[in-house]
C-alpha cells in the first residue's frame, strides 16, 4: 500500500510538472494549431521524438551539409560560448559574379526557443537540396548563426551562462557571445538582418482576461522598429515590402499573424506594447545601422514539442519570403540604404509611444473560441519625439574612454583620432539631474540623467577620439552617446557619472 501511494504521488507530481511546462490542451492544439505533418524529418530534432537538437547533433548536421555541398556552403566559427562551445557561422552563396544582396540570419539567441534554431536548420536543407530555393543563392549571400546562445539552448533556458539576456545586450555588449555575434554582423555588413525567436503564448497577465483567461492566437508576430533615428524610408520599406510580402505568405498558408505585441502593467492596468524602439534589441539595433531589419516571434515558448513542425514551417516560410523579397528587390534596397545613409536628420534622444484603444483577436480558454478584446495599445510603431537635439557633425571622446570606443568599433562604427593638439568649439554635457538604480538590470546599475548643454572652446589633445556622423552606422552612434537615450552607455551604466559632472563626450555642431 505504501509503495502504491508513493507511485500515485510521483505520477501526480509528474502530471503537475508537465501541465506547468505545457499548458496547452489537446483541444486547443487540434482546433487552432494542428501539426504540419508534410514537413520532412530531415533535421536532428525532427529525427527523434523527444528533446531538441544538441550541440553534437548540430555540428554533425552542419559538417554533413558542407561535405555534400562544398560549392555552396562554408562553415566557420565566430567565437566561443561562455562554457567553451565554438559558435558556428554558416556562409551560403553560389560562386558566380552577380552582385548579391547580403542577408544575416540568426536563431536560438534565447535558448528556450527551439523552433528558431530548427527552422534555420530546415532552411539550410531546403536551400541546398531543393532546386526551387537553391536558385536564390545566385542572387543572395547569407551569413547564418543557427544556435546563437549555445549554453542556454543546451539547457533550454532563455539566458546565457552568466544570466544575461542576449537580446538586451546589443548596445552594452557585456556577454562574450554578444561581442562575437555583433562583430560577425559588422564584418559581414548585411543589407538585411533577421533574428528568429519564439514567444510565450500563455502569460501570467493573460489569466486576467475573460472568465478563465486567454491564449495568443498568432502563429507569428513581426517585430520591426519605430525608432525615429532609423530613417523613415527604411521603416516604410520594411513594413510595406518585406513584412507585407510575408503577411501574404502566411495568409496563403492559413497562419495567423500580427505586429508584435506583449503585455505590461501601467498604473495597475494591463496594456499591450506594440513594435520596437529599443536599441538594446536586435530589431532596432540592426535597423540603426541602416539595415532592413525584422525580429520574428513564432508561437512556441513553454509548450514543448507541441505543434513543433508547424512552428518550424512558419519559421521557414518567413525566412524564404524575406530571401525572395531581397532577391527580387536588390537594386531598390541598395538605393534606399544609400539614401538613408545620406540623411542628416535631428537626433531623437527620447520618444513617446502613441497610446490608444484598439481590438486584438485571441483565444478564450473557456469557450475555446476566437474573441475580440478591447485593449490599450502603446504603439512604438507610431512614436513621436520627446527630447530632440540638432544632429552633430561629429562627437569627440576623451582619449581615456577606450571601453566605449571598443564597443563602438564592434558596433561597426568608424573611429578617427585627432592628429595633433587643437582647440575646438564643442557642446559639453553637464549632468544636472542624476539617479542611479540600486537594483541591477542585466548585471548593470542603470542611470537616469538630465544634462545641460554648454558651448565651450576646449583644448583637445592629440589622440582624442573623433566619431563622424556621416557614415552608414551613424544612427547607432546617436543612441549610445546621447546620455539621456534609454540605451546609451550612460543609461546602462557603462559610462558612470554623477550630478554636476561633465561627461567625457562632446558634440561638434559646426
């Protein structure tokens, strides 16, 4: 009797644990997210019934593709994870003389989003073995990191080994994986940058809607930038060409989609945030380098292998759509990037989102029907400038500011130094208000500052760093050097300061 009781209790706890790991019922899956059985079992995780692709399986798979298609694919390593795993980068293109459009792709930046990595591996198989897609390699050059956060992925955990979220580390660059990924991105110098993720369809906030809660309806959501320092022509091109073409592909395949929304509490009320403006995340970070950029969120976190083939296929369809759009519009994309690089707009240091009421579709967990919710949307795709400054022709940084200069170089910024001592009229930043968070965020004590701009003539020494703003990646410079910007080196505590201090960064406006 005693042993029977132990067995019953063990089964109970296993059932409870499984329910917490995978809250989705079979009825919800069958009604809204049936498996896509037509997908071939060609990738490591698809060839087994449990778990996901591990590192050994990943490398065996990639090396086999290189051996089978040496004329189309090359494999290299961009660095190591914190636990010593080499991070593979796959390079694909056909050996011809065509001038190609460059596309960067990465998956697995969050380690608990397995369909992002598996979708990249399935894409590799199709690009190399399906003539319908292999032809794209005549006009497109691809650099792909299929498993960006290896340590996190191997334990199905969102974070890197040191606890950092690698998609909150795109400007401060505190994790070695972030440095390796950003340096590889800079070296490749793409015109299109894509980051594949999955999102959690069962959130704590969702339990407060309807009678017994809701779950997300969308197979895929598009996260692209509304940051006002990204030139408007690139923001429009992303939405009306790339995202629009992908929307049509998803519609044709019966897959639901939406611009990315996530919940947050404001004044005790649940609001839905839409779009991106934060330079710390890849969607905006890539775009600030004058690159067509999108982060894709596939419905998947927390539901194990439920609808796994469906999730992989959704990832694949989105990737192919963007590759086809890039291939068909290469000249237009290059023209618009050149136009964006030549723009010299004012600096939007801080911005505010448009707030309005709107409806979203969702699944009612009680009735198992699609319902419309009337919610508050904080729309980052329609933000407006709050603090705006004239655009400087260059920034100067004192010669001892080597840490921020190295980060700028990794971000792809071209740095010069003054060849001799010289007096220059500059705008200086004096910190008029200062607050430092005692609680760490992403391993950093955030700083909130207000500055007063003062114009002075200062004698600068030879070797002072000069960062011109007439370069392709100029807009990322604005985001990290303007101290009040929410993802600046000052805001993230990379450059520590205090009230009444003068910052070691200066603006040349003439």
